């Protein structure tokens, strides 16, 4: 059932922009109403919609939200080996834009709702299925859902929420390595650098041109090493994985705080593994540079954009001051790109939901570590955690490093066997939190 539904769902093109999530919402609506589950659909802009379905419980506990977004990033079909909106199955893999991010999880949540309804599982809390639009761009769907014009009065009563963000690894042979539940995420704090200078003819170089100033500023940013910091959830991640490591890594995974005191180890992590380093520091990536319009004209202005990601607990004003101090050039203006800012967030791992996830996974995959993860990207949890809702990025899907890297890339895919295996796990977690 889940695989067939996923293949149908992947055939719905919800590339954002423009989104067209209404098509996906109508797909969900048809399936849910066929099962006798009431559905509310909110088309808040032409072709843009959210969907909410609720299985009512006894009210002894506050609601559980199963949240997924329906939009996906665009796909360049010419770079894929399979049509990106075909839902093609080949060599045991299901291909399609959104297979990993996050249509597969949406289907797992959908099937969990259907099984709860079919089995008449007595529930002490409402279970809500929330599908949103526009997660990949502006969070407009989630913000609408939480507003007075959406379902804010009901959603804000929730106690716990499950969405994307978990990371689970298996090796090429299919052996599970770990399950990572995202309990925290960094915050995006994008910055724009601007500078101006005297324009001129390209045949007569100007040492202090706008573009030269910008290049010097960017080089200082590129060489700047932000401080390495160890948050409790990240420390637990390293410690839980230590027994599965070999060589020197086993020792420093077991005690990452002590390991980072050694300059050689700190340098090896900082420079050698961008995925691990991003868990331990504020990051800055130079992503956009704009200047000039003709080869023989020295431009009078230049600008660049920086993708900054801040750890939980960081102060954005302090980091902005740090960037300005590193550039050390008052002629280079540094400002946030947007006034909208969602602070880095974190949920405790000491909760009934984390214990339920650990117990269910322990039955299905005994001996495989279940640990905490911090997301380096953004999810809609950033809007729900400040409301006091415990939010976890959790998926039962195990992926290889290559499959995980296909998210937002070419040939996005998941293993069919993992999709089938994940169905029972997701249902049992939801059922454990409902009974």
C-alpha cells in the first residue's frame, strides 16, 4: 500500500516555485476521505493549499501532530537517469523528486493515520495529519496553518510533533549504522555585503575598486575560523556512535570535548569533514556574488550574499558584529538579507516521544544506536518549538550516504525495501503515543 501510494504521490509535480500543492492536497484528501477520515483543505492562494485531518481521541493528553510538506525543489530532468516525476522503481530503488525530501515520510504518516482508523485504536489524544505548502521557500504554508485564518487555535494546543529532519544511516550492504532523531536545528541568518567605488575603464585597473574591496572582504570571511562548540545533543551523537568507529576516531567520538582541545584533531574535523564540522560551529558559506555588466568596465558597485547558520544559543547581533570585525572595512556594508528570523531551536530528548521511538526501533533493529541529531538546515519545527511543542525530526527510513545526498540533487531516491520496513515502525510510534 505505502509503496503504491508513494509512486502515485511522486507523479504529482509540486516543484516550488510555483508549488501547486493543491494537487497534492487533493490526492491526500481523496485517500483520507475514502478511509472515512474527515479532512479540511485550506487553499490560501491560487494553487497553494494546506490540509488538516484529525482522528479525535479522548482528550486526556494534548494532540500529536504528524507534519509533512508537499512542495519539492525543482528538478533538471536532463540531469536525471529517470524522469523526476515518474515514481519509477528500478533495481529496488524508487526514484522521484521528493522521494527523500519528504514525500516518503508524508506517505508513512498517511498510512499510520489510516491504520489507526482501521484498527479503531483507542486514543488518549487527537492525532493530527498536517500537510503544508511552501516549506522549501518561505514557510508560508506553516505560517498560514498557525494563524487565526488557518488552524492555529487547534495546532497550538499540541504537545508533540513529528516531521522531517531525522537522519538514519545504513551501509552499502544494507546494515543499519544508527538512527538519528533531530532534536535541534541551526538558524539561517543570511547576510548581504555591499560596497561601492569609482567606476572606470577595464584597461586601467583601480586598486580600490568596489569589486576589489568585496573580494578582499570575502577572502577574510573565507579564511575566518569560527569557534568550535559542543552542544549536549551533539555530544550525545558522537558518544553514541563511538563504539561503531575504528582507529583514532573511536577515541575522539567517545569524548569530543577533550578531542577538540588537541589542535590537530580540531583542524582535521574543521577542514576534513564538513558534515561533522557544521555540527560544532557557526558556518558561513559564500553563495552569491554580483558585480559588473561588461568585460571592459570596472563596476561602481558590488555585492555578495552569505549563507550563515547559527548554533542554538547563539546571538545573531553578536555574530553580525563578529563578521564586520573580520572584514574590518567600513566601506563594506554588512546587513541581514531579511528582517524575518527564526532563532535556532531545541527540544529535550527526555520525553515520552523519544522513549517511544527508542523502544520501537529497539524491537525492529536491536543493538542499533538511537541518538540525537542537530539539523544544519531549516525545517518547520522552527515555527512550532517556540510554542512549547516538543518537535522531532524523525523518519524510520534508513538511507545510504549516496541516497541521502540525492535530496535536492539528481536522481533522488530511496530503497523500496526500506519504505516497506518503515511502515510498521512509524505506525507503532504513533500508536504508542496514542494509547
